[in-house]
C-alpha cells in the first residue's frame, strides 16, 4: 500500500466505503461504473490511464469478508468481480502474468470449469485465465499423457475420463474439475460486495 494512502487512512479513518463504482472484467480490464452503468447493469468504461491503473494495482487488497477493494486514500472502493480477483494472461517470458503485471510464476493448483474457464492458484492468488489465451493454453493440457484434444477434454469435463494435467514451467500440475457457479464460494471471495 502506498505511504500516502496510509497517511490518509490515519488522518481520515471514518470515510464511507464506495460500492458498485469499480469493476474488474473477465479479461482483466478495470472498469469505471458510473450511475448510469450501475442502473442499466452495464460493465462500465475501461480505465486506460496508466498512472491510475498502477495506483489501483498497488492498493488492491481483500477484506475479512472476502471482498476485494482498491484503497483510494482514506476510502475503500469495493470491486465488482466478473470472474476472479485476478485475471491471468499467457506470457512468453513468465508463462502467465496477472492484470497487475505481476508474473504468476509458481502455480500450486489448477481447475477446469464446466464452462471451459481455467482457474489457477499461486498461494493466496486466484486467477482465471483470460479466455482469449485459452487456445494457446490448451496446448499445455494433457489427458493421460497425451495432448488434450477437443474430444478428450469433453470426455474429461462430462465424465471425468482420464487424468488431466497442465504443463507449466517444467512441472505437471493436476487439473481438478469445478462448477463455475461454485468458484466464489470455493475460493472465498465475494463477486459483488455489498455494504454491511
């Protein structure tokens, strides 16, 4: 957390929290959700300002309820998550990089959901792979030691046939099945934080 943010928190500890105004979409874009976007259930405008994005990334955290927020000075701006708290993109140098720019180097576990989404975990970080990168990532999936084709992946998703592995950084990581609707509960985060 930025030092200026810590100072603002100490100076103004009781600023009301903000809900619904910031979103993170399933492709890792931060979105400003003005009143019209909120009322019409729209995703909101992409934030493109580099300094603001870097400020959000440095001050992005989770509270004790499993709600993710951006600490904007003394105010917590809670984030509506379209997918998971982090989004991973494939990267030729690091394998995967989060929307914050941080490499996802040592993957501990992986899940393939019934909708085709791939979820990765590194310690406390839970990241869904950007759907635009899934075609590339499929080349790293193996069913019973063989590159996973469409039929083998469908059989695994539907019946659990075979052992699915993700090859990453010279290691094989077992991939587990997961219902996409169960992702927030499984990993303990709130996709749509609400005021207490």
